């Protein structure tokens, strides 16, 4: 019994295959697009609290009012600052490393 022989493409055929235009890839649906605050997220809770209460708030005040953990509030504040939804200024009463936050009205 003879097995069918596989044909190895020549060097020119390999180069022609490599130079062929790539297949057009369709954009897939992204359920979490960047820059969009998801409903029920910590970012939404922090932003809603800062929009509803005027003035600058410390992270501890945000934690107290939202009931979120330190890490959730920290990440939410980082994210919201990155998308320019809130503003952070140094808390000079404690230490300039700490920030106070307020919402940016749009």
C-alpha cells in the first residue's frame, strides 16, 4: 500500500503565499469598551457620590459613603482620573502624597 506523497511547495510558491494580503479580520464586539463606566461598578458609585456632593472628598469619605473597600475606591479613582471624570488635588492638611477628589462637571 502506497501512502499519498505530500507535495512540498517550492521556495517561490512559499514567498508568493507569504506576500499574499492577509484575510480581512472582522471587528468583534467588545462588551467592555474602554472609557465606558459599567452599570453597578465601583467607578459608577464613586462618580455618583462625587457628583451628588459638592467639594473635595478624601478617599476615606468616599469609602464611608459608598460602602466600598479601599482597593475598589482606589482603582475607581485611578480610572475616573484617567478618563477625566474626576479631579484629584494634593491634600495639604495631611500629606501631599494623599489626594482629595471632586467630580468634573461636563
